[in-house]
């Protein structure tokens, strides 16, 4: 999942107008024919550090010649290439009614903050439509529990439910997931006037590429 798709997942079906109507969110530069809407674009990723290789124990792909269908989760030590990358995501909020300006942009800011602070809404185990946890198969405990973690929007029992934040799961640094600028760029040459608020978001993340096997020990070389 690339960065734009992650922002789409954060915003989609979570932003409404001042009248309570859902605001469509798409990945593109220009607005939809239906206004209001939100479009997501990128200024392009750029390497921000030297790449490096780590060794991780991972299962093999089904197409690998040494894949064992009887033991699909068997782990093999493999080299993984990491490249730290920086990007600027451009979130465009389009509307014809000025009353939607702050309602929509404030909600976008709130959702980005919740994603950064590991709110339960952005746990990969959480279903935003049913509110169910895929681990417990019940309503998310962060919505029902009254303990000190749940009241902050966190999983109340992480050792049991194993929550995983959307950002962490996609190798994004939460501390770098921050708004750089917010400004208006209204298009008065249109009739009716097309209002536009731009939110620029800085993000640092890792691109991860699987290389393959490595030396298991000095006497046994395993080629994957």
C-alpha cells in the first residue's frame, strides 16, 4: 500500500459536510464533477538516507521452489533491503459552500492526528463499518471498555488482542507524520466559485524490498 492509498484509507467514509453528507475522497489532482470532494496527490518521494539491509525471518512465497505447502508459515532467514524515503502529500478539499471550509478541513486534521496517535479507528484489526475487532470477533473493546487505555482511544488489552497501527504496519514514522502547511487557493474565475483548501502533509517511511536468502551458518549456505 503506497502513501496516497494510506491517506485514502484514513479519510474515506470518515469526512462529512456541515449537513452531514459524506464527502467522497479519491486519489487524483483535480476535483470530481461532484462537489464537495477531497483529492489526494503527492509531490513525489525522495530518498532521505542511505539504504541498508537487515536480516529477518520470513515465510516463503508460494511460487518459491522451496515453499512447503504442509508448512506454509515456516520461517527462513532472508535479507531485506530498506530505503528511508520522504514525501509530501497534498490533500485538496474542494467545496462550493464556505460553511464546509472549516468543517471538512478540521475533520481531515483530526483524522490525521488520530492516525498518528494510534487511535483504535486505525488499527488494522478494526472494521470501520461493523466496529468489530478481527481478533476478538466482537465490538472493539476500545469503544466499550472504561479502563485508562480505552478512554484515550487505545486498545485496552494489547497483550490479548495484538493491535497494529496502520502507520506502523506500513513502515511510516508517526513522529514525521505531520502537517506542514494549510492554506486556501480559491478559484474565483469559476461560476459558481470553487473554494479550495490545501493541506500539505510531510511523511517519512521505509520502502521495503525482499532480496532473498543468506548464509545460515559457516557450513551451510541456503540459497532462496
